[in-house]
C-alpha cells in the first residue's frame, strides 16, 4: 500500500488497514506500507517522522518502509513489478495514495 500522512484518505485507510490486519494477521496476512510523496506532496516528512506518525497516531503494527517513488524513472522495483503483473488494475501507473495490491 502506498501511504501518505496528509491525505484526505489517511484516517479512514490507516484505520481500515489496522482492522484488516488485526483480523487476519494470525492467518498470515501481511500489510506492507510504502510512504510516497508523489501525489499532492501529501507525505512530506522524513522516514523517522513518517514512522512515528503511523505508529503513534494509528498504532500500526505492520512494516512501514522508507519513502519511495511508485511511478516514474525512480520508481522502486517492487512497484514496477506490481504494476506489470498480469491482471494489475493499475496499468502502468499508480493513480493516487493508498493503492492496494
């Protein structure tokens, strides 16, 4: 999930991610959060600030990775793979924050 701390979708998505994680973590569900500042500059903090925000405000218990690009020349290889996977609904680019695979 590409996450952002200053998006209008932040509160609802972090809350719902936590609920899903709590419900299914014992069955092997993993949520991987990748902060991204490419959409409206809504993740401006540094990695330490982002981690503190997610873990303090939302009590996130799943991994919060360092900030990444999900589109463009500097897109992280993981997102290049996810976008190119057969059946990806995103095509060749992520459209906004909180896109989930």
